[in-house]
C-alpha cells in the first residue's frame, strides 16, 4: 500500500533504483506490510529555487503515504529511518533532505492490482 513520491534535483548523483531497493524492505518492516505492496515514483524537479538561489544547492523531498492508524512514535521512527537512508544514498555538496509521512484515511482509500 505505501505510496512513495520522491522529488529530487536531477544534478544529484542519486542511484534511485538502489535507494528504492533498500527503501521498500525498510518501509515494509516498519509498517508491517509487504515489499511487493510498496510503490515509489521519482520526479526530477527541474525548476526549483533553494535557499539563497545558489545553483549548486540540491534537494530531495520524500513523501510516504501510509494507511492511518499507526502511532505517532511509529511514524516518527519511520521518517527518521528513511532520512538516514537518504543520507547514505545522496551526497555531495549542499543538499536539502526532507521526509514526510502522511496518513491516508483507511475508510476511504481504495486500490486495486490487476
């Protein structure tokens, strides 16, 4: 179920497949789901103004959407673990990293796999 979106500066040397390969098991273990249910999309952000506008700055913003019902401490631990993983995969220069865990309303969210 986890829906993961990663907005990133394209100039980063960021091996997205390697990152996702480590991210999915981490998320699955943290929220008691399967690796197969994790879905990540990467979106390069071509037009961004970061901080003072220095073109050497880069960013990665990861939003992880999960079904509601997890304790705040569990969501916090997940966001910290994902941030640590990002730090290991993204480096070099002035990079802003952020992770946000968002709850989806369990009563109205619907999905299907065909």
